[in-house]
């Protein structure tokens, strides 16, 4: 998979290998919830992942241990989650009782019919996806016309501050792939909202609406 990143012209690679599903299963699944709480990522997800979204049929792309899925389910969403890491999905089963809602697969090969979901969320997952062009195509394929795709992740900052230099070093050595999401989703969707959430301007939210 990693070699495919050479074809993604609007992506900046980290100096270390990106973290695929096997790495997450082996190293991060046991400590993922602790790390996301410690770094403040989890707090940001509570604030922004589902903000202004009405309960509907939802797909969480890179659902990890199921934390956001559980919040969505309690809010009335009909939730499904995919992740390439068997270890992360096992945590989602143990922590939140998910089972049939979970599918082990990669984001560029979503095993769902066209127009299956009202809302597709990818929060903190696409920065580890080399096949971002095919992932964008797949996410657009399975969301309904006029459905919403929300991405919350690290990308090149448009608003810089005193933390930008430190955040650049972090993203450059963290396994992150810094994608130009506007470029990759443009063939399939219209950008309807965009804002910076923090981390020296690197953490951003993109809302895309699928064109009819």
C-alpha cells in the first residue's frame, strides 16, 4: 500500500512510515484511548464531529475504538464503522458492545452499495491513508446525493500562529500524510464549510456535500 503514495501529487509524506492497520493493532490499540484523551483529540471530537448534524444513517470511516460511534448512537444515529485494524475493532466491541455495526476493511474499498449513508465522518483517520484519491471516490460513492462528508484531520495550515512550527515538526515525524482534501474531493463533492480547529492551524474541519 505505501508505494501508492507516490502517485498522490497533493500529499506530503511524513519522515516515518504511515501507521496502517497492522501497526495500530500491534502497538496502539491498547493505549489509543489514553493517548487521544491526553493530547486533547478526544475533546475536539466531542465538540466538532457531530456538531449541527441531525441523527441519520452514519458511517464512521476509521472508527477506531468506537468512541465517536457510541456518542452518535446515544444521540440517535444509525451507526456503522469501518477500520482496517482488527485490534481497534476488538476494543470497540469490548468497550461499547458494538458487533454487527463494525466492518474490518480499508477506506478505499468500502463494502456498501451506492448512496447508502446520509452522513460520512472521518475524524483523525485519513492522515494514515495512502490511497486518498480512491478513498475520496469511495466515500462520495456511498453517501447519498446531497449527503454530507465531514473530515477532521491534519492538513497544511491556512491560519498560522506561534504553535505552527512545533505542529509542523510533530506532523512531519508522526506518520501523518498531509493531504490536500479540497483537491481530492473536488471531483465528487462541493466544499460547503471549512474551519481551523487548532494545533498550530494543522487541525482542520472540511464539510463536503455530494453533488447530485
